[in-house]
C-alpha cells in the first residue's frame, strides 16, 4: 500500500528534527575567523595558513611533523614518468627538516617573488640531507601554487616550469605542487597543467593526510589547535551554496547514520527536489539506489571520457573504473605497474585485493580481473584519481 502524504510529512519532520541533522546543519554554517572577516576563499589567506602550518618554527609547536606529513602526501601522489622527476621516497628517507625555510611564515609574511615568473604561494628551501644528493643535484626546493576559486592558468604554470628548468641547469631541483579543489582536477596532470612533473593535490587530501593528523598530535599548542579547527571549519564552509573544499570523517559518519535512520524521508526529499513525482515502484526503487550510491560516494550521473581514440560512457564512477581497467589490461598496461599503488596513506589507487593499507576493506570496489579500484569517491575526485592511473600508463584523457 502506498504511503499517504501525512506519512511522508511525518518522515520528513522526523528527519529535520533529528538531533544529528540539526547538528550537521549547524556545523555546515558555523562562523569562522576566515568568513567573519570576508576571507573564506581568498588565496593569500589560505597560502599564509599553509605556510604557517608547514613552518617547523611556527607557533603551533608541531615542529617538523606537518612538513613530514606534507612530504609523505607528495610522495604518495607522485605519478610522473618524467625523466627529470625526483624520487620523493628517497627524499623522505634522508631529509632533515629542522632548518627548513617555509615562506610565508609568522616572522616573514611576504611571498617569494621571481622577476618575469611571478610570486609563489608557498616556497620551501634550505632542506638538508644526511647524505649527498644524487648527481647532478646540489639543492632541493618545493614550490606550491594554490588555487581556491580561480581557474587553473596554464600560462602561469608554464612560466613556473621555465623557471624550474633554469634552476635545474644550476643543479637546483624544484618540486612543483599544485593545490586546488578536487573539481579542478578533471583531467590528467599533463593535459591540465601542461607538464606531468606537477604533483596535483586537492584540499581533501591535504585535510586527510596533513591537517587531521596535526589536530590529534600531542604537542600541538592551544593556539595551534584553535587555528587548525577554525581552518577546518572554513574548508567545510559552503560559500553561496557551493560545494565545500573538504568533507570531514565526522560529516560522512553523520550522513551515513541519518540515511540509515531516515531513508524514506531522504528518498522523498530527493523526489521533491528532482521534481519527478511517480508512483511507479520500479522507478522509486531506482531512485533509492541512486541515493544510496550518492551517499556511498558515487554520483548517479552519466560520465563520458575519451582515452586516445576510445570513448567510454558510464553511469557511475564504479562503472567507469571497471571499463577503463578492462581497456588498460587489454592493452597490457596494468601488468608492468608495481602494485599496490597508494593514493595517500589511507587508500590505494590500484591494488590486487580490495583492502586499503590499514586493513579496512574497499567501501565500493570496482573490479576487473584481479585489479581493484576504490569507487567510493565524488565524480571530481574519481576523475582526478583516474588521471593519475592513466599518467602511470603513459596515457591522457578528456571529459566529453
């Protein structure tokens, strides 16, 4: 028997008066220091915060820990096959970060500028090593370019890479890092930034791999803890109804709990917002599956991409991953890869078992043969990871 409108109203009222829903809504709009002064999406403020966090001498009293976590993040996201790339695993093994110079910082708020090139959002140098650098290198630097609301500028990227190439002639290797929202990385690195030496990082990974561990570090100062919590709230803030830069683990858990408790109400709200009213049970079942997929990290929308001359059309990220894995395996491009391949310290990009590094199972595994990819991702995040895998295979893709 179909539910009466009164039943639907009762279900929806039960959802919106659930303490967890009230808490979730309140946290999404909580005031922060950043948005109180109108600087929520101002890139200079974000770069100043990142410089402060990575500075070993900063007032957060975390020492080299944030910079170590940042280098580990870069190592896990380095997917280039470029001959000039530097092995970040080697760097992590032998680097001494105690005297690293990170700018901007509390003592020197100015950004590093280079004539005819531009200013660097965050710049790190004075890295010392416990052994000699591999020839021909005499020095290692890190350059971070950050975008929050602005589009990626390939001309700017090209100027930075030209500067890096000039430094290489002097024996100075500069690691270029591009930090942006996940929706910016909908192509592979070479196509998007003009050079596959860039290491692309989104704010979600920065939060997962650097900021969250720092929040739980025993040495973090009270001031440092306050600033990091304010920054996390800022990254979660939905400016003008748009998407947040990050989704915290707490957010995800609240959403799962609410869906488990209030699935009928959420299904009805989805129908109302979609303006698609139907009494057809098969259609309603399909909508429920779509919402369940959405809460699991996939988007029930059509995705179309092209790799070389082959076009792929999929109904979800899981479907797309399965098709692409089939394509790569048929062309003999998966077998040479050193598996598993990490995508951060908590997840694998590609593995032969659907189990992440910490031992937890994939939430939504995409499989072809003995190859597995985690499909519990947003559309943008999923395409970002797909670009990394294709780069390892020497391929590029475009979204249609």
